C-alpha cells in the first residue's frame, strides 16, 4: 500500500507535465502563425516600398525634365 501515494504523486506530476507540454505546443503554434503573418506583412511592405521608390524615381525624372525645359525656354 505504500506504492499508492507514490503512484498518485507520479500521476499528478505526469498530468502537470502533460499540461505544460500542451501549453508549450499551443505557444509554438501561436508563434508560428504570428511569424507567418509577420513574414507576409514584410513581403507586402517590401513590394509597396519598391513600388514607391519606382514612382519616386519617375516623378524625379519628370521634374528634372520640366526644369530642363524651363531653363531652355528662359535662354530662348
């Protein structure tokens, strides 16, 4: 009968460890999903940045062309 309290304590410890493992699995699952969402957001922002840089370059070229035309009109 001395084995019963020890067995009960072992079972309680196993239950506690099982809950801890379940909690860790849930945390890992949550972090994986959060990481996936952050990577997707990073990809979206990178594409948006590239698009804005391209538009900025186009506007800069147009402004420089306008300045060139204005200078040539001024000299004429």
